[in-house]
């Protein structure tokens, strides 16, 4: 395993440094994307009528040394709500660690929300923040000793870069449906301090879902998300979950060419929900590891009688 880690680290860094024009993936996929909407779309700020906190962690390719680990914490709420207009404010911190690479992103989001004549809600959001990318050169290991003499790796003391970020999003929802689109990293900043002509690429994220009431106790919730990143194939997630008494839900999903996903959500208290996802890899990478784990905790304290859309002021198709 150690030899595999050395080889993977060497190949990853060498390919990145020698590439003449590379677009780095700026954000990773998440299986519990319905519980972390603010990370994908700034228009989701204030979707919940009160303060709403989310915390989550994703351990990918469990058992593989140097495998990706992501964690986040977010907080949002609604401001100045009226019968027609409302405003949302939120922010999050997101960190990713992938072997010698790591990055941290902080972003603040604002959204404005308009109630349409049919009772639905349309939101537009804008987020701004900063991102820091870091490379721990000291932790790199190479199968060939001569690689340690590469001036591209050790000719400079610079191991990190910081750049501004900006995201834009639109969100539509009614009593049973929602659809959203966003553009992340609008400015696509260069990462030349770390690696040649590499850039943090833009990402389009499209998300949608529906809440289908089956009877008094049971409901079905299909959802999908597509991520389009510069220079990478589209990542598409399909999910379908069954819920009982709005307390517990279980379902399955599929990420194109990547994983089968099992999803479970449990509402422990009126103000606390815990979600768990298990990914079973179906790509060639499962030679090293087949599984990924993800958990998200949602804490909120909304008034059940809030008159805005849906229970607790949010559409049940996504939350």
C-alpha cells in the first residue's frame, strides 16, 4: 500500500506540474447533496425560515492511504421576511485533504426571494469568499530517487496560493418540487504559484427533485444533480428515497460511472436530523478501495406554523 501511495503521489504531482494548460476540479461530489445545498448554490441561503446549521464529513475511498477527506460547516437564515419578498444570508467553511494536497474555502452568501403568484418561490443568490490551496512538499514520496532533484518541485519555497471566489445561483421551489442552477468559481483563478498554467475551473451545478405523497404515512422523493466542470466528464447523481412519518427515510442512488449509493436520514428530534450515505465504488479505482462514507448533521429551530412554503418554511422535496 505504501508503494502504491508513493507512486500515486508522484504521478499526481508530476502530471499537474508538467501540464501546459490544466483546469483543476474546484469542488467534489457529495452523496448527501440534498442536505448541503448552500455549498452548491448561494440562492439556498435563507431557504429555512430560521437559523439553520449543517455540519458534515466525507471519507472517500476508505482504506486507501492519502484518500480524500472533506468536511464542512455552514450557517444560514432568513432576514426581513414579508408576504412577497424575503432575504437570506449564510456562509460556510469547506476543507479538502487529498494526500499532499489540501484546500480550504470560506464563502458568504446573500439571496433575495420572491413569492410568485402561484405561491411558489424564486430565489437569486450571490456568494463571495476566498480559497487557499496548499501543497505539502515534505510529505511527497517518489519511487525514483532522481525525482527528488526535480527543480519544478523544489526550486521554489512557495507551497500555497490564495485567491478570491464568486458563485451565482438561481433557485425555484413550490410545495412539492424544486429546481436549481448555479455557477461556481465564476472568476476561475490561476494556480500558477503551485503548478504551471493550472486554473481552478468553473463548475455548473444543476439540481432538482420532487416530493410524492404515497399515503398518510409514506412518501417518495426522487432527486438528481449534475455537475459540469471544465475539462472533466459530467458527474450525475440519481437518487430515490422512501420516507415514513417524516421521521426516517432510506433509499438508493447511482453516480454515473462511479458508485452505487445507499442513503439514510433520521430525524432524531424536531430540531435535529442526521444523514448517512455509503458509496460502493463501481469504477476501476475499487481495486484499492470500494467504499466511501458521508455523514451530515442538520440543526434547526424553526416554527412549525411558519406560513412560508412547506413545513418549517422549506420544500419537502429537498429537506
